[in-house]
């Protein structure tokens, strides 16, 4: 296991980007103007490099990682903040985005466990 965190809060507008297949994660330190749009997670250490060989699990649903933005590891370590984009992209257009295979989004709920392995 490279990384694991738990969703401990859900902003009122957190599902707003789901039509664009995007989910925003942020630690407790989310700026006031963004907190309503984020899934709030525990800030935990990333134990190793995140690569396209890894998978993201949301509870029991697994997603292949298709591309890793250059700032994903640092942002998770420092802020718990990345964007998950479920579009199958193989180009990292945004440095703080983790790109995942293009399939139906999981149900993100309070206490959901996110694991990268």
C-alpha cells in the first residue's frame, strides 16, 4: 500500500464536478472558498512513488491509474489535496491531478476509504 485516507467530510457542492468526471480531495486545511466543493480527507503520508502501475481503490471499487500529475505526491503529503479525474487520460494536463480509467464514478460517502496500491 502506497497511500490510504478516509473521507471525513463532504462539502455541500462536492458532487458539482461529477458530470465532468472530477472529484476534488482536500485535507482539513481547505480554503474557506473551496471547502464546499471538496471531499475532506485525512492528510496522510504517501509511502512511495505513485505510477501508472498502481490502482486507486474507493472502498471496494478499483480504478487503474492512467497518468499521475507531477505534483500529486507532494500535494497529498502536504495538503491532502488532489483532483481525481475519471477520464482515462494519458496526458497530465494538470500537475495536481490523478487520472484514472474512464468508468462510472464510485459513490463517495463519509467514511469511504481511498487506497493507492
